[in-house]
């Protein structure tokens, strides 16, 4: 009976291992819509077209507060409109018609802010700048309405600012922040999309870059601490460039490669290794118990044997 139980347990764990392996393989094939897929991998080198796509952390860099933009109501403003008070600014460079990464970045920002007990418009301002000079205030207004609604506090709408502008002003801000991007062809072959990294920045009330947050998910605790520190004009420290490039763009195949999938693959490998270790430990345990059970049966056949004699003799 003991050996049968062992065999059943081994079969169950083996099935679990196969399922884990299947999950790890399937998880790597991340695809949701459009042309978002793994694509062909050629090592870890960036394609030449992405050589300028980066986030160089320019901490303590002064932003060009005289850069001219148009707000989501169609009014002409300068970047300095949102500075000069005692409030820090959360800055994000995206483009509103981005089919993938930008929405994930803004989703992550809104999700983190839901758990931060500071109020946009009262304690800090949010400034989102489109890197696409062809986008209009109407597009910006629609994007703002969506994220204010997603945030769940319509009374904070005055603290959210979605701007559009022309190339000189956009590049002046991008250069100051260290935000590198390039135009790439969309599905129609036209240069209608942008390859870029994902980050948000906290800026002091005087317009100096205080902190970077990279990726598409942000820690609410880190955001809260960063807002408090930047409100006092304190400059933070550089952060590791982990998951800076969430997507690779291949203009030859018009595919985006999700680097995060490599993290999923690694997680699947860890799962398989853990289950393998568990199976090994349980197998050794069952062998030991089986030997003890066999020894007990042999001893029970001896004349005058009583249960518990092993403990007494030991």
C-alpha cells in the first residue's frame, strides 16, 4: 500500500510539473491584440532603430518652463503654468493614440494614485505631455476624461493636465528629462507610431527633476514618499533601469516583442524547479517510511515481539 501511495504521489507531481512547463511555455507567448506578439528574438541587443530609445535619468535637471503647449481645453499655456507653487508635479511623456504601452503606463499611474492619500490639484499636479505633434486638444481632453473617471474622483479634474504641442517644445522637455524616442511605422507603413520607453517623473515645485519611476507598475509607497520629498525640493537617487523597454519594435516584421515575457519564462522555470525539489523530498521521505514499515513488519514476525520494542531497545 505504501509503494502504491508513493507511485500515485509521483504521478500527481509529474502531472503538476508538466502543467507548469506548459504554463511557462504558453505564458511566454503573450499576445492580446493587434501586432503585439513575441516576434523573433535576436539576443538581447536592441534593434538599430531603438538605439536612441532610453530614459537617461537627469536628476536635478531644470525643465524648460517657457516651453509652449496647448492644454486639454484648447488654451495656450507654458510648462511653467504648473510650477511655482509649493506643489510637486507628476510628469509623463506619452502619446494619446499609442496602441499599447502608453495606456499601460497611465493605467499603472492611476492605479498607484488610487492608493496614495494625496489629492491631485491640492497636494500635487499631474502633467501628461504628448510626444506626437499631430495630436489635438480634443484627443487630450478625451484621454483626460477617461483617466479622471478611472481614478474615481471627478472633483480632482483640475489637477490633471493633458497637453499637446509642437516638436520644439516637446523635444525641449524630452531632452531635459532624458526621454529618448523615435518615430516608427505603424501597420499601414506610415511613420505614425513612436518607439519609446516607459517612465514617470516627479518634479519639484521649482521645476527640477526629482525622481524617476520606470516600467508600467509603480509602488504606491514609493510614489507617496517621492511626492512628499519632491514637495520639499529634495532630489532622489537614480533607480535601476529594470523593465525600461517594455516593447521592442521590429520595422521589418511590424512586431512588438514583450520583454516582460522573459520574466514570465523565468518564473515558470522557478516553478518547475520548485516542484522538482518537492518531488525529490517527498520521494525520499516515502522511501524512508517504506523501509521503516518493512522493518516493523519483519520485527513483528519475531517470537515475543511487542509493538514499541524498537523504542525501548533504542
